[in-house]
C-alpha cells in the first residue's frame, strides 16, 4: 500500500549513496526517518560531520506512513502531565512541541512541503469530562485554545477542544528537500554497535557520538526499551470527493481522525496493538465500512497503515540511551505524535552534543521512572506470548499472529512484523523468520 506522501513527493534525482568500507564522522545517526534526518540536518548546520545510516530508503519507513499532523496537542496529555509532573514541566512540554511547529514552519519557507496552519482538535465521543479537565490545564498553562460545541465531523460527538496555531504538511516533501544537504547512506542496515562504531554489511562508521533514531531501538541490552515500549498499528484512507474538514481532528477515545491534504480527505482509525489484530471489526475493514456510510459518494485513492511506538507515559524517550554509554543517544516512543516528537528529539540531541545540555533532558529522559500500569500490561502480554505455541519471532521469541488484512506475521510483544516470505517489515527484530519456524 502506498501513502499519499509517497505518491506525491519526489525523491531527489541521482544514484543511491551507499557505504563502502569504513569511515570516520563526528556523529553517526542510525535511521533515516524524520527524527534522524532532522537531527543530522541540525548537527550539520552546527558544523559537525554527521553520517546517517539508513537500512532501506530514507523517509520510506515510518515517516512515509504518518498522517503528518504537526501539533503540540498530543491528544489529552496536558492534564495528566500537570498531575504527574507539575505545571512547569507541562508548560515546558508544550513550549518545546510548539517550538517544533515553528521549526517546521521555518523549514517550510525554504523547502516547499505544503505546510498549512490549522487548529488541532480533540473531540469528545461520550462524556466531556476529560475535555473539560484538559481545557482547565490549557488555561492554567496559557495554551491558546477554543472550544466547539460540536466538532464538524461525521461522528456523533459532544464538542471539541481546539489548540490554535498548529499545522499539517507533506513530510516526504520536506525530508526529500533536506536530503541533498545531508550525508545519508542507504541500504546501510546497522547490524551492531561496538564501542563507537556502527557496523553494516558494507562497512562501518566510527564516530564520537551515536544516535539511535530507528523508530524502535535496535539494542535490547542495555536500555531494556522492549519493556517500556509497545507498538500499535492504525489505518488511513485518502478519499477524493469527500466533504473537507477545517482543522485536524482526533477522537478522545480511539475513534476516527480527519485532516485534509489538497483535495483529499484523510480518515484514520481502526487501530490495534500490533500482533493483536486487526480483527474483522478493525483495520481497513472497519475504516472502509465507516467511510462507505459517512462519505457514500467518495472514492478511495490511497490506503496505508502506520506503526507507532508507544511509551509508558505518552511522552517520548529522548536523550542518553543508557548511562553506561553517555555518548549514545536515542529518540523513540513518539506515541503517535512523531512529527513534533521527531523535531523535539532532533533539537534535544543536537543540543546535548553541541552544548552539553538540553532543556528537556529531565522531562524526556529515557531513564525516568518506568512505574506505570502500561509496564505491567507490556510484561503481561510478553509473558502470555512467550509460552504460547506457534511461529516464533526472531527478536525475543514470542509467538507471532497472522495479520489477515496485511498478510503479515506480527508480534504482540514488541511489534516486529514479517512479510509472507518471512522477511522483516518492522523491527525490533533484525533477522527474518527462520525456515524451520515458519
Ligand atoms: Fe520482541 Fe517479537 S518483537 S519478541
């Protein structure tokens, strides 16, 4: 399935740059998605020699499959940050994410990427209590907002909370536009990191700093990221001939999302934990049934699925990967808000490397407390699936489930996916399914 971004963005002309032999750089960034490319862009601008190692093609992993909402809204997160971390940290979270919106705005002035300012809304599908609490948090934190009595989307709802000054764009137009100024090596799948050296089958990069920007960190130990992350899939249809919406809308309860791109309406939904669906009432099946009823005259032009890394508390993990290796950094756990998350992570890691400190090193520290109900949920899923009989995942051996709608084998434990031939579609697994376990 091809996303509307892949179909409409033009990759820079010229041959693919591949790695041959060993090279030295100041920083090796592993992963050529939005987080890695922005990080490399910022570091290069700061005067560092930065080499990006991308296992396949830059931008064509998770970034190609986002819905590309550029917003600090992040669902209903501010009330919970205020309660958990206090208002100062909640305000900081807003400020750095709003700075990311402004950062994209500035980049879009140089790189045409269909950047458009929009209000981001969360609509209430049932009770408005959560929206009311979130609105109170916005007022306390001074976040510009307004409330709608009814969100203008074809879903029963009881109003919406809008965060003003947000945006939408085409992420691949931006990423491809930045690419010529970045030293990016493709087909450079990193198999291992030893000391200061990242190894691929074609060569290696030795650098003072290593940045893991691989969506899901490729190292299990140290770090234990597999305990504090799980992955979710959700599905998107681009419709032609559907009533447009004025703004970007998400539900407060796992319902449908809406935004426009040009004449197209993008409708998202049908999500599930990777490896636990999609069932017949989820995924593309659910989404197509819904748009058939809500937009009977519309035609489907593109369909694609997103894969999101979910942190334990809804905030990304950005900073030192593990204290025993202070020159290795990580950016992950964007929890469905990968555009602003990528920018915030790139800015923070650039600051840590160049200035030795970042404004968010406490707030987003990957070493922050793991105590949360989500941790026990993750451990429970792993415990159940490690003993279940069936085909085994090559990451840590959990039982895979067949995803009938996408014809893939998906892992409920940490979200690896394999195609029908057993090749890896999504990590953290690095090796295909062994023939004897198929
Ligand atoms: Fe970790 Fe499958 S993704 S065991």
